[in-house]
C-alpha cells in the first residue's frame, strides 16, 4: 500500500468517479426493491456502487477483507489485517424520495485501528475525509475539532423510531437539548456533528453506517460509543452515540 497521503488522494479519486456515475445513472428510472420493509430500500445504484468500490479495493489492496452493506465483499469475522468497511449509498430512502441527503462512505481499519475514513455528501460534492495521522479535510479546507458543547447548548440528531418509542429516555433528552433533527442518513448526520452544526447523534447503526464517521470523529476529538458509553462492536449493529465529551456526559447522566 502507498503512504497515507497517496492513499487519501486515491480514495478521493474513487469517490469523485462514483459521484459522476451516480449523477449520470440518476437520470434513468431506478430499480428499487425492499429489503426488510417498505422503508428499507435498495436500488440498482446501491448495488453497482458497491461492486465498483469492491473492484477498486481489490486492485489497490488485494489481501484486504471488505465488509459492505450489499454483500459484494467478504464474510468478515474479525478485524485482523486490512479491513475496508463500505456503504455504497447511505440514505437510500432519501435518495429515492428526495434525490438529496445521501452519502457514500469508505473506511479503512488496520488490525482494528481506524486509519482512514471518508463521507461524501454526493449532491453537494463535498468529501469529508482523512484520519488520525493526516487530519480531516474537505477538498478546500481542514476541519478543526468542534466546540465541546453541552447537551443544552446545541442540536441533537436522532433516529425517528428511537425518539417515537422513547428509547434511552430520548424524549427527555430532546427536551434538555436545544432541539432534535432527523436527516435519515447516518453519513449526513455525522457530517453535522463533525462540522459543529450538531453536538450529537443517536441511532441504531450497522458497521457500514458508522465506520468512516468513527474515524473522523475520533480525529476531531469527538466520541463514538454505544449509547451507554461502552465501546462499539465493529462487526455488528449497535445503538450508537457520537457527540462532544460534554454532551456524552449529559446524556449518560440521563439514561442511567
């Protein structure tokens, strides 16, 4: 593998190519099918994007394992060696209904350590990417650590179903915050926290939903844990909290 700066540029090139493919393919009718429900959709573009990303990685890092949402990668059992975790189109329901508020995410872990993570806001053509050794950058500037806000000082991104069912006392947490926001895409929610527009996000997520965001968040001094503050499992679903340290402290005090 090339050094991290070179790898960073290669991955950004992949993302720009994928974006152009998505924009071109969006002009044609989508092939949409349900996975677990009418609100859990997959399209032909989800599947084609994943195959392209897997092909890029196989050529670039042939010995690596790949964990992808649509199953084009490997049956990953552990985090040993190079493990790429990919979400070819995050926010598929938004993509189908809005043609907006969706992302592409790529993450590289080496022996369980997050090395490089990327979230691309496709419609805005902004890539948030990097890692602990090189920092976090868009195409135009470096991101700095957001202010360490308390829960009451900022907005909180949440999962709609978790809020409705009052999981983890979320309705009281909502009242204690400045307000909640629901974007319907983990990638887009992570961007809000990374850029300081929200000081937290709570949702039930799969590894491909949080793998890239976890790397970027840690680099920017944010916390990514289960909602109870314990470490996330990189190979299974988790109820995830990404937040500033002060916001996490406030939320933990409200759920315990």
